[in-house]
């Protein structure tokens, strides 16, 4: 029983010290590296708009370092699969939103430039039968 309580107590102390501790003084390369890794992880999570519980994140790191994970490998795999599906759906939503905006902006640009002096609009058909409008400018369009 003591063999289980001691590592759990140490992990608890580590997590609480990580959460309550002020910034490190950066006197060692290990502190600098650890801090830089933390910043990089957070930057990636923020870029991907992943909401994180910092206490659970710190606990997961401490538990992993102590060799006493709180989730089984199957649970981790399921959580990560769910996260992957969520991120894929979110990415698809962002791509669709950007596509609509690009289409609207592109049409507005073409409409505005079609009436400018020096712009000629010509219908073009490629050898494979694809039709398109070609806008030719005597100067730079836009």
C-alpha cells in the first residue's frame, strides 16, 4: 500500500507545484528547454483552437513522467481519435467558410475590374471543352 501512496503523493506534489509555482528563473538549460516546450505545446493548441484544462494537462504530464498514467492506452487512443475527428470537422468548416468568402471576393474583384478601361473580356473554350472567361488587361488589373 505504501508503494502506491508514495508515488501518488509525489505526483500530487509535482502537479500542485507546477500549477502554483511562479515562473522559473531560467538558470538551467533544463528549465529553459522545459519552458520552451510548454510554450510550443500551448501555441500549437491555441493555433488549432483546442480548449485545454491546464490542471488536467499538468497532471497528465506528471503522471506520464511518473509512469502512472490515469488513463489506459485504449482510453487514450479513444480520446485522441475523438479529438482527431473534432479537428477534422472543424477544419472542414473553416475551409467551407473560406471558400465562400473567396468566391464572393473573387466575383466582386472580377465585376469591379470588368468595367475598367483597358480590360477586355473574352470567352475561351479549352481543348477538353471547359469554358471560361478570360480578362485581358492593357495594364495591371486591380
